[in-house]
C-alpha cells in the first residue's frame, strides 16, 4: 500500500511516519508513506498557496492551482483508489472505514489548512472526505496521521500478532474486555480467577460478557449498529 500525504507542513509529519508501526510497515515493504510539500507546486514567487476568499469572508483559503498540480503529478505516476480530503464535515472515520481503506492499493490524503480549500477542489478532485471528529484542528495533518496509522497497522503482516489487531476495540462494534498481566496479585488487587484457570472456552465466554457489559455501560450507541 502507498499513502501520499499533501501538506503545507511536511515537517510536522516526518517524525510520525518514521516511527513505531508506520516505520515497521515501511521497513517490511508493506507500506510506503510519502510526504509532499504543497508549496513545491505553486507558481507564486513567495511560495504562497492561499489567498483571500471571494465575497469578503474572513480567513484565508487554500488555492486550487497548487493542489491540482500536485494531484495531477501524482496521478501521472500511478493510479489511486481514493483522493481523500480531511475535513470536519466529512464522513466520520471509524474502524470499519479503516478496514476498508487498508484493502486499497494507493491513497492520497490532502490536509486542509487555513479557513479551508477552494470548493472546486472538493467538487472535482476529491473522491472522499473524512472527519476524525466533531471539532476543528489547526490543520489536517493530525487527522491524516490518525487515518494513516489506523489503516496501515491492519495491513496483513505489519503487526506480528495479527490476531491482536483483529481483537482491538471497535472491530466488532464493541469495546474490548479488560486485560491484565503479571503479577496476578498486587496490593491485594487480584486478576480475575477465570483468567488464571487455563479454561479457554470459559475465558472466551468471560471476554465476550465483559466486552458486552463495557459497551452497554460506556458506548451503548455502538450496540445500535
């Protein structure tokens, strides 16, 4: 899988994409994450990629020309399954969407900035808009980082214990059951006896019961799905 991230702040993402799971995926040759500085695609001598909005509205707007130049240059090299814009009013990102995107070959993530982007970009160049939550960030870089991490970590082979990824929260629209590790007792606080029993069937039954109970209590909206 290849993910191309278009941003005005590539330095903000360099450390993130070269550490932990994303770094491991790239070293294994299972993912390639490329950062593109949008300012490299402007014809403005001051490398500006924004301008005042028509109509006298407040704020600055990302221009269509450098975005179109960048996307066109990338598409000339390969085909893309999705050109995604990170936007507060996009589809709500969740685990099901991450699973779907992990099956794609090539993705472009366009990070918004300033007041927003020229609407013509959204009308003609973008195939999908994704939101990571009902709040506004300074830019789309953090949203792009979240999407890239959630998608790449479930690409087969990235995580050594694939069963662990499949049992993460939200994979079945439920929260995970509580988990414990050594020591079995600390300050009088004990690990549930069932987890020490070695009875796999009973442990699985306990895990499902706990998962349902936590979901009902903390995120009942998930059960409606």
